[in-house]
C-alpha cells in the first residue's frame, strides 16, 4: 500500500481522503486543489508570486542605487541612502565613506552635509590617521565646512595633548588644512606646534613629512604670530633638516620644498640658492619624473623669478617634445606662462 501511494500520488491522496473523517464537501475541495496544483503550469505560479510581491514594499537591497559607470554623470544619493548615513553611520565607516565620495567625484551638497554631520557626532571616536584622511578627502573634493574643520582641529589638538598618532598623521593633517585653506585658531594650533617640536628630535621624519609641515607653516604664516614663539623655531628646524636631507628627496618632495620657499615671500639669497639646489637635484632619475610634477616645479621657478639651470632646461625641453601630444589644455597654458617668465 505504501509503495502504491508513492508511485501514484493522486490516487493515494484520493484513497487517503476516503479514510479521513472529513465531510464529502471538504474532501472534494481538497482533491480539486491538489489536482489544480499538480496541473498548474510554472508560468502561472510565477505570475501569481509577482502579483503578490508587487503589493509589498521593496526591500532595502532594492533601494540601494546601482553603481554608475565612469562615463555617466555623477548623480546625488537618494534620500533613503542619506537617511541610512544619518542614522546608522559608525565612526569606523565614515573615513571610508569620505574617501569614496571624494574618489568618485561626488559633488552632491546633501551627501557632504550628511557625512559632515555624522563626522561631527563621532569625532570622539576618530583616530589621528582618520582625522588626517577626512581633511585630505574634503580638500580633494573642495568641500569646506567650518563646523567640521573646527571639530577636526579640536580632535587633532586632543591627540597632540595625549601624544597619540604618528608624524605622518600630523603631516597629512597639515597638508589637508593647507589645501582646504583652513587655519585653526591659536588655542588649537599651540598644542599641535608644541607636539611637532617635541617629535622633531624624538621621532623619525620622512623627507615628505618635513616638506609638508614646512609648507603648511610657511603658507599659514605661523612665524608672524607673536603668541606662538615655537612656530619660528619649528620652521627654522624644518628648513635645516630639509637642507640636510635634500639628496634623499624625490621629485614631488623637491617641488613642495621649492613651493614652500617661494610661499614665504622673503626673497633673499638663501631662498634663491636653495631653490637652485632643488632644481639641480631635480634632474636626478629623470626617467621616473611625472609630467605633472615637472610642470608644477616649472611654475614654482617662474613665480620665484629664479633662473632655471641649463640641465633643467634641457630636461624640460626633451620631456615636453616627447609628451607634446599628451598635454592637456590647462597644462599647455601653464607651460606657456612659465616659459614666458623664465
């Protein structure tokens, strides 16, 4: 009997219906439903599922926007995504969200406002490296929020007072503040400058760290603040360290050092001599020289009114002739202006 029930399911169902103490009407309805389910084609089943599912609200995964292609124009984030950022954003996720928004070129004001508000709420959980990363991403995206920058500067001051973080984190934070054009108030800058002076002889400084902090101090004119006497000492120590490690610097570090020496507007023979030394060291490892760094250094030389060495002129002419077809419009304009000044 069991074998027959397994082989012939419909007959077994009917046989079972006869054994159950049900009414004849309920038995007929049950057998009709079983036969309809067995004879119903799959397409009708799927149509019924789609009709019932369309009435229900969409899931969270359907609300997530698809990643746009590189050729499409950047679009703003939906209101649901912004609400998720406002409510569920954690301190460990925010630096990655800032980096993603800056890397994709997102210019939606609502997105950056939501990220800034979430970052201000989670400032007490940020590490020094995350503070530097947020400064860098805001500067890359040209986003300026005074409330956010003041909070990040205060968080950096707390890290300096507790002596947390590394020299690299402070150097990148200084670069982000310089690119964003933000100078904290003296009460915030004083502990940071004191910590940098303390670490100058206690910790290892890369040539890039020396150059970035020096350029920040020069362009923000920290030596002209009478209530910060340690700023002048920091700038003189960094300049001396840069002169000693000039042979270890790469092209991007030499270009930033020359820009720092030009941004001081001091003139003098010492600045001109050091810029000439940077130009002479610039011809080293010319096969690894990026074109953008070469154009930036050329603009720095033209702005400082320093004559370019013959080796640098030959390097510039050879590189421009080889990459002339790759130049963009703004690069050609910058090169023509620099060549006219030189």
